[in-house]
C-alpha cells in the first residue's frame, strides 16, 4: 500500500516539474538530496506510521492541492509528507 502512495507522489512530482509553481512556506529552495522512497521509509521507521496513514495522508494532500492550487513538486513533497 505504501508503495502505491510513493509511486503516485513520484509521478506527481515528475508531472509537475515543468509547471510554474506558486511559492509557499512548504517550498524548499533546492531539491532535497533524499528520494521520496527513502524519506517515506524514514517516516515509517521513526514514527511507526502505518500504511493506512499514508493512504489517508495522500488523500489529504490531494485535497490540499485541489483547494489551494499548489501542485505537489519535488521542492515541496518532502515537507508536505512530514506535515
């Protein structure tokens, strides 16, 4: 289940790589050195996050991006995940 969320996030960041992005407090100034997969693995390891929580988190991220018009990009995906 977590792999599906990670794949979806990776595809979203690749799809939104060329679209101009609105800056927000979630945006990083540079691309984080850690991949989305490694970052999610660290979240699972240190926070004991369940796969179900990742699915619910993905649903909340989709709602957030829909209502705020802030796409998920490589510059904000890590901060959005931890939030």
